[in-house]
């Protein structure tokens, strides 16, 4: 059964949208997995490391995020997508 747009707006936002929104707003910074877990907590979503890692993996696959290991630590950052090519 269909619902009205006002009811649709009442639902909780998809955590992957919150994560990409956070990364895109802070596009000049790269974050560790632990820092992103804490960022999600500050946005009201208590997600495990495994959950955030899975979201990041999906975002990387879709070209919306990128990761790099620096001094043995993996950092994640927003990847701007233009057309079919990420920059």
C-alpha cells in the first residue's frame, strides 16, 4: 500500500547517506574507521565498526569514497564523481 510523502519523510535516513553526506561536507579531510564510527554516533546512528566498514566498501565500489593506507593506518575520504569518472 502506498504511503504519503510526509510519512516517507518520517523514516530514518539510510546510514550510507549519512556517511557520504558527512564525508562530502568534510571533503578536505580523511578519516580513520574509528573516527567515522564516532562521527556516525554524533549523528545519532550507533553503528559497529563492521557496519561502517561495509558501508565504506560499498561507497568505494560506487566511486563515492576512496581509501589510502598512510603509515599503516587506513584513511577514508570523499571522492567527487563527475559523470562516470571519479576525481
